[in-house]
């Protein structure tokens, strides 16, 4: 009997693959397609032949990519009638969306790592895939190497997801880790994250939370079988987090993480999707997710809590997820039918941030005189926000008549908490509301 590798030599099926993008991710996809060609062919059931790689600058050679494959004409590449699968790792919305629509109109299936595009144009792209009877897969778009979308789409499809919570941006987690452990400033660490290939072409998307918001939209759509777009996600980044915020969190036994949260409202009539920095207790598993690693908890009615963990950014980890999709799409193509498409039958509305419920830490500077603490506590009580703890520092010293108050709340509605903060800003005893940060991962949230 011939060995399986020899059998591949006589394998007649071949699928042609066009790659859009030959940068951090694309160069690794091309390299691994060549290095693992025999295994990928055996697993897919056909050899996967790279027929072109679109880049902007064809004069620059790229490790792992044959120069002869480079083209600066992606439109011509996707319009080729012999291309079976287009792998899109070039990023951006334009001209990427029209390139993918052209590819599908020509009968090619699409694998993409482009969360910004999927989160903003997902319904249109899915409709095109369905209309043309092709696949649109994008496992690499969320949490790099971690298998997360397929488990949500397939393994957990028999359950009722209630909440998805996690760290989904490698760049900001890398920055926050260095700020927490080394006291670094985020601007200084950002350059390092860019050098390591974690950051987006415009790193503002990472530090301002937009990348995580796009991923949160994709996760929420899959988890709750509803249509969720990027602009429905409430989003706050890490650019205003200072080393002092990190130190204060550390002193209280917390670490600051950029979290993405998608959850069912209490009455299950809608979902709230949010991205923001949050204090997480150091004892919580998310606190030990360091550097560019990502971790996502999915809470489902029957399964309970399921955790996904792994490398969330970087060329090679992301290429792993792209290649997984490439093999899956190739198998579907050989079987003559596309895989499962979009599921948004539940049609749950995305609710305003004010309906989110969590715990909060509020930092205040108060005039340290009798009754100040009582007045502050009364504002929380009047607003229906229950206090968990209050810690005071400073004050009652000559030349330092102000005290800082660290107030932590029990679970409250965001709208109630924001109303309390507005009222505190006008309170005579309060000199400044120095910071408000959400607290996640505690016993009651
Ligand atoms: P990148 O290093 O900037 O690579 C982008 C590639 O696309 C480059 O080769 C670029 O050509 C090419 N390109 C861009 N616009 C083009 C155009 N109009 N025509 C032809 N070629 C064009 O980006 P990346 O980090 O690999 O990310 C690519 C995608 O993967 C993005 O959607 C990103 O969000 C996603 N992603 C990235 C990671 C990660 O860790 N890096 C992880 C998950 C998902 P030149 O090389 O000539 O400039
Ligand atoms: N810029 C993204 C991140 C890449 O840092 O997580 C992975 O999607």
C-alpha cells in the first residue's frame, strides 16, 4: 500500500487560492501553506494552490512568498474565474468589501481576518455568500488563534448563551500588562506591540477600543443569533488609563483589563454589548491573562461557564486560524455545499449602555470636613446605588484639606450610576470626580 504522502502525488483535485494581503498575517499564511502543503492537502481532500498574492508594493520581497505571485491588482485577482477561495488579510473597508463581493460573484468562497469589515458589513457580505452559494468564514477575525467562532456557531448551538466576557485585543492587553508589571506608559509600550505585529495598521483602533468593539459585535451576533453591528457597541479604550490608575487598582487587589462584554438583559428582551477598561480581582482567571494573550468566558444556561484562552494576535497565531478556515471551506467546496451561514433569527435588539448592570469603583476628591462622607453616601442612596465599601485617604492635615475617597458599589444599572456621578459633580463637598471604572469578575457580577 502506498504511503499517504505518495497518494497525494496522484491526488487530482486542486483548489486555487488567491491571497489578498502579504503583510504580518498574509506572509505567515503563505509560508504555512507551502510548509504544510502535504498535510493541508490530505486534510482538505485537494491540494491548495496559491495563485496570487495582492499587496500594495510589489517591489518589496516578502519572506515566505514567491515574488512571482505578487500583484498590485487585487481587483484582477478576485475576478479570475478559476479562483476557488479568496483569503482576505489586507484589512480596511475599502476597497476590501467590493473585492470580496466581486470574488463571491465569481463563485469563490471567502476566508477573512477582517473584523472591522465583518462587524460593519456582515449582513451584506453574508447575503452575497448565500446568493452565490459560497462560504464566508472569519475565525481569525476574533481572538487570533483561539477557536471561538466555530464553537459558538456549532458546539454551543444547542445551548442558550447568556453572557460572553473576555479580553479580545492583544495589543491593549500587552500594554496593560507592561503598565501593571513595569509601571510603563502605554505610549512607550505601543511601539513594541506594533513591532511584534499585534497592532492594527492604525493602532488607534486598538487603544481606543474599536478593534475590540468590532470583535464584540461579531461575538454578540453569533452568541445571541441576532444582528449586531460595530456602531451599536458602546466603546471606551485605554488611552486615558494612567500608571496611577493601575497602581491604585493594584493596591486594592485588582488589575485593569480592557474587556468586551455581551450579555442578555435581565428580562431577556435584548442584549447590551460594551467594551471598556474594568478592574478585575487578581484572583480572577482573566487577571492572569498576560501580554498579547486573549481569553473569553462564555456563560450558557446548560453548559455553565466555558473558557477559551490562547494567543490573540500576531502573524503566526492568526495564520493558524486562517488556515483552519481555509481547510474547512475547501472541504465544503469539494462536498459541493457551503457550511452553515448566518443565524440571526432571534432578532434581539441591542439595548443602550444605560441598561447594563455591573459594579463600579468611583474615585472622588472631597473637602475633608464633617459630613462630607455622609453627603456623598446620601447621593448614592438617593440614586438607588448600594455601596460595597468606602476607603478614605489623606485629609485632616495642615495644607492638605482634601481627602480622596474610593467608593465601590454593588451591582447597579449604568444609567443609575451615571446619574449619581452627575449629582456628585454638583455636590458642594466634592471637589472632583477623579475617575469611574467598572468592576467585573467579582462574586456578584
Ligand atoms: P498588514 O501587516 O498591514 O498587512 C496588510 C497587507 O495588505 C499588506 O501586505 C499590504 O500591502 C496589503 N494591502 C493593504 N491594502 C491594500 C490594497 N489596497 N491593495 C493591495 N494590497 C493591500 O496587516 P496585518 O496585521 O497582516 O492584518 C491584516 C488583517 O488581519 C486586518 O484585517 C487585521 O485586522 C487582521 N488581523 C490581524 C491580526 C494581527 O495580529 N496582525 C490578527 C487578527 C486579525 P503592502 O505590504 O505592500 O503594504
Ligand atoms: N490588533 C489586534 C489585537 C490583532 O491587538 O488584538 C488581533 O485581532
